[in-house]
C-alpha cells in the first residue's frame, strides 16, 4: 500500500485516448499537457478510423506504464473495444482507466471492464 | 443602365445561382427533417437536393461525414461558378474565397509553429480557401521562412503586409493574426465593391456594402464580447475592429472602451438593429454573459440573432438583379443550411430533440 | 488426527499446552478483528460499487450533454476547431491531486481535481465568432471531467478495496479453517497425551503400592511367626521372654513408620 500511495503523489495529469470530438472537448476543459522540447510529449491521442490498432496499444502502454505522472486515463469505449485484451489485462490501481462514451457511440455498461467485474462480484 | 451590359458577362452565372437558390431547403423541408428519427431518415429527406453526394455515405453516417458531403456539394457548385465567371464577376468570386484562405493560412501557421507535418494539415484546409501556392507553404520549415518566401506569394500578402511582420506571427496568438487578416480582408472587400468601376453605383455596391458592414460590426461586437476575461488589451482589441460598418467610428470607439456587456450594449445602442438584438437576449439589462445562448426563453443567443440577420440580408440580395452579389448571398445561405442540417442531425444523433428547432430558416 | 488439518509438531508437555492455549486465544481474537475489518471493508466496498454504478450512468448523461455543447460550438463557429485546440494545448489547466482516506487501516487514494491558475491556452479561441459557445462548452466539459475524476477515484478505490478484501478474507478463512482447528487439534492431542501419561503413572503407582502391600503383608506374617516362636520359647524359657518384648516393641513401631512413609509418598 505504501508504495502505491507514494507513487500516486506525483500523478497529476489526465490522459485521453479518444476520437476527435471527445479529445477536443476534454482539451477545452483544460486537461491537455504538452511537454516542452523538440519531441513534445502529448497526453492525448486522437484516434480515427485510419489509426492503427498498434498505435493505440503503444499509447496505451505509454500512458499506463511508462509515464508516471498520469492519474487517470480516459479512453473512448469504442476504442477500448479495439484493445479490449489490453484493457482487461490491466488491473493496477494506477492510473485509473475510465471508459467514456463518445458522441457517436453511446455508453454500454456491458462492455466496461470495471463494471464487468462489479457485475461478476454480485453474481449478476 | 447596368442591366444592358451585365448579362453579357455575368448573366450565366447569375442564372445558375438563381437555380441553385431554388434547391435550398425550405421551411417545409426543415420541419420534415426535424421529424426524423435517425440520420438515415435525414439522409433520405436531403436526397432531393443532395442526392448524388450523399449516395456513397454508409448507413447511419456520422454527422461530420454528412456535413462534409454537403460541403463537397457546395464546393463543387462554387467551383463551377468560378469557372464560368469572367471579368469583374470573377474578381468578386475570388474575393469571396479570401475569407476561407485566411482560415487555411491560420491553420498552416499554427501547424508550422508547432513543427507539425504539413501534409495532414492540407487535408484539413477548407477546399474553398485553396490557392495555388498553398501547398508551397509546406516547404517552409520555420515562421520566418514562411513569412518571407511563401506568404508574400499568396493572395493574402497584402493583408499581411501592413499590419503583421514575421515577428508577430511568432508571438501573437494565432487568433489575433486571424482576426487582423480578416479585418483587412473585410476592409479591402468593401473598398473593392465601392470603388471598382463595374460595381460603383450598382446594386452590387448597395447590397454588398450593407452585408459587409454588417459582417464588420458583428465581428467588432463579438471580439469585444469574447475578449472579456482574456488578456487581450484594449488597444490590441481596438486594432481588430474593421474600420467600416454602421458602428464605425463612434461605435467602434465606444466598443474599444467597453469593459463589460453593458458597455457593449451602450456602444451599439446607436444602431437600432443591434440594440434590438441586445434587448432580445436581455444583455442590455445587465443579463450578463451567462444569459447567452441557452439562457433566454426562446433559446436564441446573440450569435443566433446575428446569423438570422445575415440570412435575411442574404435573402434580400436575391431581390436584386444584375449583380454577382447573389453568389455571395447563395453561399451564405448554403453554409447556414449546412450548419442547420448538422445541428438537426446532431440533435437526432444525440437524442436532444427539445432543442432541435434551434436553427435558422429564412425560406 | 481429525481431517487434513493436522497438528503442530510439539512435545506434549504442559508448557506447550499453555503456549497452544494462548495461541488459540490469539487466533480467535485476530479472527474476530479481521472479520470485523472485512465486514467494514465490504460495507464500504458495496457502497462504492453502488456509487460506481450510479456514477457510470451519470457519466453517460454528462458526457452526452458535453458532446452536445461541442456540437453547439461547431454550429456557432461554423467550422472545425478540433485541430486548433489540439495544437494550442500546452499546459494542463485541469489537474488532479491524490488524497488519501483511511478506511479500516486501508489507505484509499482519491483524486481531487483543481485548476491550475494562470494557465489558459484557449483564451482567444473563437474571438471572431463562437467565443461564448466555446466558453460555455469549456465549462460544461470541465464539469464533465470533474465527474470523470470522481468516478476515477471510486474506481481506484474499488480496485484497491477489491484486492484488500480478498487478502483479508483469505486471512480470515485461513484463521478460521486452518489455524484455529489446527491449534485446537494440537491442544486435544496434548491433552490426550497428558491424560495417557497420567493413566500410565496411576497404574504404575498402583502396581508399586500393590507390591508394597504384598511386601508388608509378608513382613507382618514373618513377625507374627517370630512372635509365636518367641512365645513358644518364652513358655519354655520365661527368663529370655521377659527380656525380649521391649526390643520387639521398637521394631514394630519402626515398621509402622516405614508404612506411613510409604503412604505419604502415595
């Protein structure tokens, strides 16, 4: 417990993997953070139909494992579907992964990794 | 008198546009659209006017795809018009494109500032704002180069020349650049239609001067309202006001001094139309910015009222003859139509039917 | 030995019996404490689970409203602002900080959102038109993100609690089903061994006393025989008989003393 508590201290950003509209909206809310320097590191990824799944996975890996300053990762549910195995396999408490609905894909609680666990625990 | 010779060069274009105008959606069409349950229904309703362009869309397309296709149709029609136009009409159409060019250039400048790949940027550019040297902007690797070599080759060079240097591009917020360019563009367009021998004293001057002045005033008011709470200084702000329009010069001066919404309401109170808008949205009674948009009972925001006014002006253009201004009017109406349809389909897609009527239809 | 639980490898002594009894007591206290902890956590857990369910539904609605406000923006601006927004993002204005909450000894992190002052990347976006809509959209999204952050803390708490409850329950079960029966078994074993020893000892002592009784009886018989002989001799020779009795008195008391001693030892 102590270790995770300590590491949660410097987590202060949110990250987002989403379609253009979701990302735009969330950036408007002010979550966007781009580090300085030539290889500017963004904390958001815009996914459209042409984005390769491997790229999504790579960013998922980056946001969840490599970067230690991200507290919450928001990901559109339909994108989470594309890398479902990765999302399901990720069970660490940090960063928290949140599946959010997107404009064109209304929220489906049946697919949510966490809610699935909730349901299972209550034997529904 | 102008009727005698206008049709020699401009008659065909005008005729075509009047034809296009008839395909604009009417109030009846809109009320049909608002009854739709799915985007597919919307697509079906739009079929008479947009048939071939929507045909290739997949079932239940996203609203942005839908809007994209509608824009494609507008673009292709406009391109046809420019191809047919000659002489002063062609120049006029060229001027209409500058507004879109400004957006494109602003986009590219943003991209260059951040060292982005310019290829995907070009895909995002508005097709109407395309000009021959636009792809050349790709070759610029930094802002100075962009300014010295590339921008001066563009049709917009004149708008850059007097008010912006390459240092400005670096430091100024891109929005200021965009608005400065737009200001220069409006003034130049206004100058063009009032001084060009073909247009001076013609119906074109009458209607276009009015609509451009309205556009200028709208920008001044919007800029003022939107600058509250930002770090835009008053002098910078005053530099962005176009020096035409009903508000110029006294109204602009007062806008420049305004500190809050009441100040703006006071500044525009000299012009009956704008005063009526402010009264309608309750701003002049100190309603505050929070009252904009969703606040008022009838759901109209100040911007909505401005759009409404713009549409009415555009519609009025069609009462005139022998002028390429009808193209301008048609274009604005068409853009509003695309916005309306996008809005309606957005409401349908997101199940927010209660505000579906919040569009502007003038026919 | 009952079942698979077995018993601990101890020498069945009274000392280890005492140890085991203490251990059993400790295990029972620990069990009830852990049980209570687990119940407290589970209560909390159920509450969180319920709140997650609610929050997820709420999120659906909030995000929809937010998406709609973005639609309003694109209507007002009359174009796409996505790219510009993405490019002008520099510093996060909206951040979270982690707090900790103590639930029955478990540290649950919860995120708290705050806005970094003085960071405003999009101040002038939509200056020409649509500025108010953008402003409103920002507020709507900021509220939406707050909901998301709240949900994220719930979810993190959910994951951690889930883990902790599993561990605690495992401990509770281990104590209940392994340690306590095992200790009880050991105590039973020690008791039975001790009883066995007791019985053996008792039997042994009984044997010893039996033997002693036999010996005493034999000795008594011998003395009796001796007395008879002496009486006969006295009858034959009275002089010798008058001298002999005191000595015999002493001898007999001695024998009795010995017997008493033996009794004491019993």
